[in-house]
């Protein structure tokens, strides 16, 4: 019986090795559950040996012992892969591999290594990997516009005058005169959009144009006129460099470039606008905006400042040179160059935090054939050359704005009773404030003085203008779609008619309601 006792004692560590040193509890329980039937057989055999010994020979007993040893050896061989996998399970966070059933006298094969499960891709990466569906060009079109309704009242002054003498009139607002009440100054509709990522278009008519000489000199109002019709071709993906083809604004004069819907004063100054009356012509112009300039302009736009429009920091263009809605009359072209640059003043201290000053210059070289009062255009062309400068300190809350230009252009000479090339100069100085909140909404008060001496080439015979004007006004914005401007003006002007002499004086109250849509 001694051999049997030793055999059972030797079998004990083999059976419990999977749940002992280095083994996991789960693997040990699985191994024990699989070995439990074999242990019961072995124990039953060992308990039955004393009874069998009395009836069997020693040889039979030895044979049973040998068979028991063979069974134990098979159990050891089957238990070895289980123990090794349980040990690996404790060292690795991966879930244990399933154990194949033991085969008699055959070691269980090592299961193949399982590759790690793929990590989930973040949804942001999936969104970036998936290309955005390209919108059709008609889905990129926007429609907007604005209307300006005015009321002018001459409080005192030269409302009327005898023949040959100047009356109180303005080249910018035909409703300033005798017996006038309400008028529509502008009725604009803008259609714009992107044809693709590199091409955009802009189309703007005005439905408040006045036409003279219809019936014994009677003026007719609310006619349509094409103001803008151009296409932009962007030469880079960042849209910093563009070529503009069509009828568009001529890059001369900061307030000339600024939209009338965004301008603080009711009208542009005579001195700056005399360079390009109507602000537009037909041609090709290139614009470039460096990224650092665009960042400053974006900041100003987010702050609600009145910028000068969607134009570059540098512009270079060629145009017909005869003016808006006029046919070309010579082989020459008008060349124009412009540069403007904003400077952020934050680095100068807390007193200048958020302040931006913008300065620039522009030049025009052209030859023009003015319209004649007798009909047609002048057979001779006249030099039309300008150089101008500008500076703007954006109101935060107080700001300043100034422009001036010098040059020469066509002007009627009363002595020779003909058009000649003469010197000109003019501009304006303006100060403005900005109050962001009030019971009446945001408002901006302003004061401007303007001066001009020179010809007005857009009218027949290019009459001479002499302008001295002081304007004091305030713009309210009771709700974002509405802007109400009330202004007082002290005018001293020479009427834009070479048949009238002298200067008219007067005081005016002017109001304008603008609604944006």
C-alpha cells in the first residue's frame, strides 16, 4: 500500500498547480473542474485496493498500480498547457484564450496569437476624412439690398435766385432745391455669390436714378441704372489675390470705396468724389490683401465699425475712363493705383487698446472727353490726373477721418467760353463718436467740414464748383434693419452750371431713413 500512498501524494500538486503558484483563480477553477472526474476515479480505485488485494495476486495489484500511474501521467500532460496559459493571463490584460479539450497522450496545441482589437476612430477624424458635398452655384447666391428715403428742408438762404446767379444746390442730392419734400435717394438690390471656390460675382442695380430733360426740362425719377456688374477670379485658395472684371468701383478715395449704406455722412464730399463721380467705371483691376491686414479688418468688422468695403490693401487697375454708364470715346485708358494699411495701436498702452489707424494714398492718370451742352462730347481730350491721401482713426469711442487730393482736370473757362485743363484741390476733415448702447439704440454723432475748388467733369461743359460746407449730424440705429440720420448743414456753394455765377448760401435740415434687407 505504500506505493499507492506515494502516488496519490505526488498527484496532489499536479492537480492544483493551475490554481497555485502564479496561476489565476479563473484558470485554476477551470482546471479543477476538468480534473475532478479523474480524481474521483483515482480515489475510488485507491479505496477499493484493500478489498481486491485479498482476492487478487500481487501481480494483479502491480498491474493496477501501473495503470494508475499512466492515468496520472496523462493528467499531468493535459494540465501543463492549462497552467502555462493561466500564468500568461495574469501578466497580460487581454482576455484568456479558450482551452481546447485534452486528448489522450496528445498535448494541446498552443492557440494562435490574437491581434489587438482595432481602436475606434474619433468622429472628428471621420468627419475630416469624408469630403464635404459641393454645393451647386445657385445654392451660393445671396440677395440683399437697402433703400434710403430723404427729407430736405432749406431753413434759410438762396432757395431761388435770378437767372445767371447760383442757387443752393448739390451735385450729390437732386432733391435739395425749391419746393421739394420726400425723395428716394437710393433703392439698391444686390445679387452676389460664388460660382465655385475660385470665382464669385456681384450685380447691383439702382432703382432711384433721376433723368432730366424729359418734358420741357421736367425731371423724372425712379429709373433703373446698372451700378455694379463684375466677376472676381481668385488666384489663390486663401482669396487674398483677385482679378476683378466688369463695371466696379475705381480704387481712388477711401469714402468713394465705402458703400453708401455704410457711410456715416449723408453724401460724399465734393473734393474726393470729383475724381470719380459715380465711383465706378468699366475695366479690370487687381486687388491683394495680406493676411495680417485681413485679420485687422475682420476684427473691426466684428466690432461693428464702418469699413470701406470688400477691397484689397493694394489695388491696380485700368478702366475706360469716361465714367459710369458712358461709352468709351478714345483709345486711351485710365490707370489707377491705391494702397491702404491699418495699424493696430494696442501696443501703445491701455489708452489705445483696440484702436486702429488706417492710412493710404491713391493716384489716377487719365484723359477724358467731357460732354458738351450743345450735344455730343468734346473732340479734344483733357488731362485728368489726381493724387490723394487718407487717414482714419476708427471711433472707439472717438475717431477722426480725413482725405485730400490735388491734381488737374477739365473745367469750363468763362473767359474763353471753352473747356480747359486747370488745377484743382479739395477734401474734408471729420470727427465722429460712437455710443454702443442708449435708450434709442446705438448712435454715432459726427461733424464734417469740406472744401473744393475745381471742375466737375461728369456734367455738361465740366462746370466749376466752389464748395465750403459744415455739417453736423447724428445717426441712430433703433433696430438693426433701420438707420435714422438727422443732420444740419451750413452750405456755401457755387451751383454746378457754367451759366450761373457766384455762390449761394443757406442752412438746411436733412433727414434720411435707411432700411436694410
